[in-house]
C-alpha cells in the first residue's frame, strides 16, 4: 500500500523513490499511480526529469499519472511532462496545470492510443486561443472520460472549445465534465453534436441567458443517464433516458436567501419526480457549494449509493456526508450559522409524514424553471458585498476560486482557514484513488453501457464512516 499511490511533494523525493526502486525492483510493480505537486528549481529540472523518467520505466503496472500545480512558475509543467517517455501502461492522466497547446499536442500524440481518462486545464491566455489552427488533428480512440476546465481570462473563449470540437476525435467518449466560463448554447451545441452521441455522464455549466432548447440533449446525447448542472440552471429539457440529476447550488448564501423547496422535495423523495419530460428519472441530489472545488464528486459518489448513507472524513480538514438526496460538508455546521442549516440539519431537511411521497408515476411533476423572484432576491441582497453577476463570473477565474474554497475546522481557533489549491487537489486525488479501486473493471470492457450501474458504486464495506489519514 505504501508504494501503490505515490505523491511527490518535494523535488528530493523523486531521487529517494528512484533509489528505493533500484534497490528493490519488486517495489516498482506495486506502484499504481504517480502524482507530482512540488516546486522544481530550474537548476534541478534536468535531474528531476531524468529521475522521473526512470521511475516511470521501473513501474510497469502504473496506470495513472497526475501533475498538479501550486501555481508557481517553476512547478512541474506540461512542457516537462511532454519530454517524458510515458509507458503504455498509463491510461489515466490528470494535467491540472495551464497548458501550452504545442506541448499538449505532443503529449497527446504520444499517448493517443492508450488513454482512457484525461483531465485538462486549458488556459485561454495560452497560444491556443490566438492560433487554434496550429492545433493538430488528434484521435483519442480509446478515451472514455474527459474533464476539461477552461479558464476565462480571454474574451475569445469559444476558440478553445472550437479546437476541441474540430480537431479532436473521441469516438468512445462516455463521461464528460466541461467547466466552462458562462458557456453559450451556440458554442456547446457543435461540441455535443460531435462528441455527445455515446455520453452517459455529463456535467455542464451554461449561461442562463443562452439556454439549451428542450430537445438539444435528447438529440445530441441520446444515451445520457446522469446529468450534473449548476443552479440556477439554463437547461429546460426533456429526455427519455436520464436517470439521475445532480445539482450544485452556486452559493450557500443564495440557498439561504431563497430556498427552492420543490428541488428539495424532489431530492428528499417527498414530491413526485418530473416524469412528464423525464420518464426514466430515478432521483435528484443536491450538492453543497462548499464542495464545488471537488468537481468530480457527483461521479465519485455514485447516485446508486443514495439509499445507503456514508461519510468520508479527512481528520481536521473536511468531513463529507452523503445522505439521500444531498451531499454536504458536515464540518461547517458550527461555522456558517443559518446559511448552511438546511444542509446539515435533518429537522430542516426531512418533511412531515403526511407529506411523504411514495414513488409513483401518477401525477408526475413539472420541471419548472426558476421564478423571477429568485433573480429579484439575488439582486436585493442586504449584505451588499457582492452582486450575482460578480459572483457568477468570478467563480471561474481559477479552477478552485476563493469563493468556493473549502474551510478547515481548527480545534484551537474558531476562525476557519481556507484550504488552498493544492489541498483541494489532494483531497480530490484521494477520492479518485478510492473510486479507481472500486471501478477498475468497468474501464476494461469494450462497452461502457453499464458504467452508470457499476463504475463508482461503493462496496457495502464502504457504506460506513471512513477516515483517511
């Protein structure tokens, strides 16, 4: 277990790990994933790359390679990774650094036939936004899962998505998370038209002023089963195959100001689900915005596990609770007062017995859009410290924006401390390891039509409170 999932937090750890693998080659066969999150001085760069390259060659069973950036200019970058010899065994790559498109193209060309899962951070300030025509044609023929974070520093944000639409083939894509700054429906439609045919999982944020039409998802993503949206949603739709909908509130304060009781009742199972337009819908979950930086939670916490409450605890850092219809941060209970009360307090969540709804297709609900009063409430916040447009646009300035940072509950100090970019990524990485161990077999088949049923459902042994040190 010590060598199964290795994270390098210091440049010297690469040399130490290499020495151990040289002395005992059998240890290399234990290594499953390698993650880099460390400052690399320029003087040490060449030696670090040589050590890293040899480590990869001594780990024949490694299947996951991760680079995360603490946002320092000399940290491990995609330029460094593109000079490595990536073994054929690597099928999962997470490149959580801002990427030069030339280096990205070189790396993807060398791994195009082997990648099954890919996570990217695409910066619009990179050369890709100014010269999209230079991005080469790529065919990621075995790619099943793509997570793409697009930064919003450039006005011409459609350029990056256009390059992915026109220059990249992903014929087997099943899972897509697209974190895109206020995406316009006219920009998203061509992308979904090309890559959405076999999707069964989609996480998408859209500009409320440019919604998808009622039939867009059904037309472009006919196999879709699990949809993740950001509330208030710009999606008004019908779909014959969607089984699960997960919804992020984009601010605890907004939820406190205006509680969408219908969504809460759908999630709690006390109101008929909207089966007029979604005939196969099985359930709705609401996700605490305090967890928004852990963007992949809806997939890591399979909706199939909704009936079995459990929690994941990183002592002193974060306590994540999964109950029917909601996933929230329990360790914020004594920090945010009434703003978060409806998340962690069962009395505020559970409905009286006479309201309880036993699942039936009779009198199906209606998928209602948000009332105008919602926007009025946002615009009249008494605090005056932000406006909806400021918060909604600023949240995409970084992959882990301060408005959505996690907070540490410090036993000696009542003031919460922000969890930084690195900590959020490490928590996400630990949850990914948990998911990967549970779902390895689901990525080896030729067809992932059963992915929604098996890929990340926790074993019964996991349906209890766990602690990760």
